C-alpha cells in the first residue's frame, strides 16, 4: 500500500461492504476496503452459509423418507460428522483467500485492521490515517445481544457464531430465544440427536404470521425438541456437569451448552462515532440512499442501519449506495425517487425472508397484523398447500399453508407467507408480485405449470375471487 487517499473508504468487508466497494469501483471511483476479520464477513463464515449447511443434511434425509421408493432405499441415519465436514467446506475452512482474490481482481484496495473514524472523511486503521475525497461507508455489521442475566457471561454461552462453527454436537443444548436463529439451530441440532430445549417468552417466529410459528413448533417437537413457552431464565451457572438455567416459573433446565439467540446489537461501539457527534453503540439512521442523516459524506449499509438485518437486503442497500456515491462524486444524475436506481425502497414494506426450519417459512411484505396497523383495508386469503397436486408428488405426507394479504383498495398483494417443505422456492414469485404491485386481474394471466407446488398461486386467486372487469372511462 502506497496510497493513503481514496474516493471512498468502506469500513467492513462483509457482503454489504464488498458490494458498496464493487459498485463504486464500477462507477469509476477508487476504493479502500477495511476489514479486521475475514473478508466475506458474518454471512460467509458464521451465519447464512454454515447454518444452512448444518440444516440441509437432516432436511434432505427427512425429505427422502417422505417419498415412497426413496424411503425404502435408505439404509442409515444422518452422518453428523460428515455434515460438519460439508459445513467446513462451504465455509472454506474459515479461510478468506478466495474472497480476497475477488476483491483484488475487482480493483479494490484492501487493508486489514481495525478502522476508526478520526475526523471528517478520515479513517485511521491501526495508526495509519486514510482520507476519503468523497465518502466513508460503514458496513461493520452487528453482534449477538447478550442479556443481563446473572451468571450468563461467566457461563460462557454460545452465540450464533459458536453454534454454526462447532466441531461436534453437544448431547444437550438449551436455546434462549424463539426467533430465526433459535429455531434454525434447534432444527439443526435436534437433527443431530442433541436433546434440545428451547426457551421463549412468547411464540416462535413472532414477526411472522402466527400459524408459521405454530407449525414449526409442532415439527420441532416431532424431532424431539422440548419447547418451553412463556418462560425466561433468571440465572445461569456452569459446573462440572454442564450449564444450569433457573427459570422464572421455578423450574430449571440443564444442558451441556446454552445458546443465546435473542437479538443483535450494532458494532458501532468503538469505530469513532463520538468524533463526529454520533453516539457510540447506536444504530445509524439513514435515508433511502443509505446516507446517514445529518451528513453529506457518511453512509451506512447492512445490519448497522437496522432497516432489515438480512444479507440480501444489505446487498440490495449496498448496490444502491455504491452507485449513488459514485453518481454524487462525479456529478451524475441521482435517481432517488421511490424505486429509483439509487434507493432501497423495498426495505420498508417489501422485505423477503426465509427461515430454513423444517418446514421452511418463506414470507414477503406485511403480515395481516402489520398491514392493519399500517392502516390498509385488507382481505386475508388462506389455503392448505397439501391440497395442491404438485405437493402430493413432492411428498407423501406434505403439510403446508399459504396466506396472501390483499390491499382491497388497489387489489394488489401486500404480503405472502408460505410454510412447508421447500417453500423458499416459491418466494421470489411472491416478491415480484409484491414489489411490482401487480394487480390481481393481471396475475390471473401468470399461469403456474402443472403439476408443481406453484399452483398455489392459482388456488389463492380462486379463493379470493376473480376481479370484475372495470367499466371503461365515461361508460
């Protein structure tokens, strides 16, 4: 490294940071990317990729057992050690050489170290000062939230990183939290034969439609997991026999490990926010071009802005941010109206998400409750996916459910939720319908192939009823 001044400096080389840098370089800017851990970040090594690798083997085995002919060919149980080895391969054995090569080939300069903002458009990395001509983008991500439970820190709990990078499956695992991480890791480790106890103060997957959490809970219990609803840990201790959790209902749980999965906090505690008048440890509030409010040179993408803590949404934000930083720097037109080139409009009410439980939960947009709270006049359309011909081909005992939320004023879809085997493959069609605000009378002409599970779309439309032809203007 000989240069110390760049058009753009990006703090954090996870998926969001990489994409900001790449789009800005393609737009004609010089970019410095700074990373203190592995290039590729949380998703590549401790979240999306390793977690889904741990889940996939058990789900694939159960899927085969649900199909006559395949079921009879199975001769063994899940090979847990082989599952962990496959996970290691998908996480590149926690070696980021291939991602570093991509960064270099993309024309992005990379420096390793801990970055802090030390002035306007100035970032210091382990004592060396770098200046940005136009912008600094913060994409440092988030960390697991550890609640203030007496004894928890001393008990050395697992976080999501520990759960996805473990070398062996414990005999007993307690999980605090019924969100996506808690549900996915409960599914994975129950598949390995671990005795899983999941503790949640309310329902599972509370941000989804209620039936989603109910169906996942039933499936987890069939896998052998124990779910304790409406309880919280009041203290945690680790002894020679493992971890003991005392609960607020007077009972206790013993396990070999305890996984805490109740939320995330931004990694902004020591990146120099105080130098520019922001509060260390806070989420960063941004506009739809990802520019931090109150600044003309500071941007924030991914988890750190708290808009949608999902890898795909962070990448979506990053593409908009990289493009708009280049446009503003070089005096090009900026398209920042709704759904413009330089904005992340879909973050507000059009976010797709998949929970890779068994069954999967795939959703886009608003739930019925969220739509009502937002003031929409809605109609809720439900359908049992197992009644679809394609579902009976896919599995001998298919269980699934779909829900469509329709804005009655415009007859467009506000949200869709699918629960069932492999329903993640249905999600992008729903995303296109929601983001495109496609009228239902036009969706009738999007004909699903038979016999596939995609025929759920026809059944949802039939259940809603075909919109009546509109009268011609003046007629």
